[in-house]
């Protein structure tokens, strides 16, 4: 994985504010993107996904934006809560085809919510 | 609903000892299965993936191996552990087609002494 060996950037926000976590991807052929949340000592948890034929998708308090022109993905969290504190990873399917479904994971961003 | 189980949750092993971590999936058939390693405060490194029984692909050369003896069982092994094998090991599954999310277990924290 290309993110191995790199330390995590940190985003600190006030409780109740909106959070925006960004991710740049490198493969223009990628056709599927996912955001994961990982709490300390646990496995990553699926939050939301988006396919390349869309540029926005909304879930409960979360929105994912995809800009294929600049190969940029963002996760917006509305009214951030202390329980949102975690490390957030983006992942892309590089479009290799076939059945293996491999994903490439981003570096991860640590979100800290101040009360 | 589908569930994924990993065990043990934590493991402390001496250098040179063998390793066997097990992962099982319930509630689905013919899943893709994956093993990842995550160093402290860092991202996910794919170690192995499998698209079927006995089919293992290795992403990174190392002293670890993987096996899939049953459709929903994935095992990570080593004959002799190294200090550098310490880390957080995660198993994941996905539906066997692209454009599907991977779903992760809660991991095994492995410490080598």
C-alpha cells in the first residue's frame, strides 16, 4: 500500500461545527470510492460510498463529494460530535476489473472533536 | 446479516515462535477475503487476498502466509515470527465483484517480544 510508512494528519474541530476531511486519489480509472471510520483498537467501519457516475452522495449527517477532474474526494460531517473522533480513511477501487475487489487506501486523517 | 470474526483479539508471542490467526465470515457465500496489517498510527497494508478456496494472492513478500481451507475461513500463519511482524492485523470480506465495500473484523493486536 502506498500509505504505509506515513504518519497521520490531524483535524481538530469544535463540537457542533462541520468537519471536512479531504482525500486525493491518483488513479483516474478508479470508479468506486469509500470512506471508513476507525476508532481506536477497532477495525475500520464503512461509512458511505460513491460511484464515479455521481459527484455527491448524502447519508445521515455525512456527505461525500467526488471531483473527478482534480481527483479529489471529501467527507463532510455535519454537527460534529465527540463520538465522531476517530481516524478516517478513503479508499478507491482502481478499476483493475476482475473479481478480486481490491481497494487502495488513503493515508488516513485523525479527527479530534473538542467539547 | 453478515458478520466477521477474528481471534484472538490480542496476542503476545516470542520471536521465532509460530503464528496462526483465524478469521471466519458468516451470513454470506463465496466472499472475497483479505488480510491487512496496520502499524501504529498508520494506514492499511494489504498482505493477502483470496477469491476462493485454496486461491491466495500475496501482495507483499514476507515471512507470513495465508490459507483458505473453507469458503468462509481465512488463516494467517507464520513458521517463525520476527520483531517486525508486530502490528494490528485485520481481516476483511467483500462480495465477490468489484465496486463493493470491504467489511472489517475488529482485528488482532500482535506483539512480538
